[in-house]
């Protein structure tokens, strides 16, 4: 029987969208960490700064909140100051299948007292930006990490459900511990353990639930009605939600023992952030 000391508990937050999402994650961790005692905290942050990209200020704030690893996706380059700090970051990773020479790194191994854990960020190809094929790149990286630690996590940032499912099964055959789909902002109800790997097609998002996947309803509606590009704004956040996934992993084997979806809702968070300029 696996003892509690042999288990690490991780939590993965779906795409954080704007100020409502940042504040919701901040408060969630402040309330939960003392009793849940997460060993490792991961969040997808590519939409964290006004819905597009990540400023250095918000990056530093996330570290203060207790986030150990930040993953991203196709929007990470939208805030140009990312180029000033991504190479200096010790916990931010960008998709591994961007062309060689792209700033930043696509995976990291994090070391804590009692365990090491590797995280790989990957971008899908279907309906997404043109990037290198991820299949062999990720297979090689999983093999490299598993020579150092059995604990491997993948954030697959992709649009197509079938691509996520297929890539997830592919990763499970190589001994990945946990696989989280991101990008579509709608939490799926298909959490499962496949070949010892915790899996979910999409972890969902953290942000204003009274908008459209975190963005303002009216600007989203106008884009559909007029077919004319219009600036997206983050929804105001009268009600916010946390979509996250908790996973228990056997420290010695790297196999997942349990996976749980998290859905948390809170009202009136905008009162706390009133008057603060979005960034």
C-alpha cells in the first residue's frame, strides 16, 4: 500500500484570464494551501494580462501567490516585454515545439525536498499557429526527463479534442504522470487515469464566468454578428470561477493514483479590484 509520504499532490489551474482570474487564483491558494498542502502548483498563464500574454509584473505576482510552474501557449508573445524576462525566468516555460532559437525553454525539471518533477509545454497543430510537429520532439523530451525523474507532467495547449485525446494516449504510453489539455477554456468531464497517467482533455479556465470564456460578452457577440474584428476586453468579473485539476502521484513510480476536477465559484470579486488598472 502506498503511504502518504510517498504521494505528491499537484494542482493545475486552467488558463488564467485577466485580473478576475489572477485574483481568483490568488484567493483560492491563500484559502486552500494551509489545509490542502499542495506539493506542486502549476498554472497556464498565457491569458493572464488583460486576456493576452503575460507582463513581468503579473509573472512576479504569480510567484508570490505560490505558483511553482507557469505554462503558456500561442498568446504568450502578445505582451512584448515577455522578451525582456523569459530567458531569466526560473519557472516559466513556453511550448517546446516552437522553432529552434525561440526565446525561453519548452520544459523544466523542478527540484524540491524529496522529489524532482519535469514539466513539458506543447502546442497543438490543428487550427493553431504554424509550429513544428510535437510528436517526436515530446517523445525525446519525455525520455530525457525520465532518466532523471519518473515524475513528468504535460500541458498540451490545443484546439481540437481529437488531437488532445490522441496525444494524451501517446504520452501515456511513454510513462507521463499527468496530462492536462488547455486552450479551449471549457472544463471537460472526462478526467481519467490512462496507463497510470492522469488525463483531462481540457482543464478549463480561471476568470469571469459571466462573459464568454473569460472575455466580455458584448465584444464577443459583435465579432460574431458583424464578422468584423473588434478589440476583446476581459469580462468585468461579477462572478468568477476557478477551474483546476488535482492529481495524486506515486513519487517513486511516477504513476497517477487519483485525479479530481476542481470547480470553485465566487461572487463580487470586482469590488476588490475596483480602481486598479488592468495589466
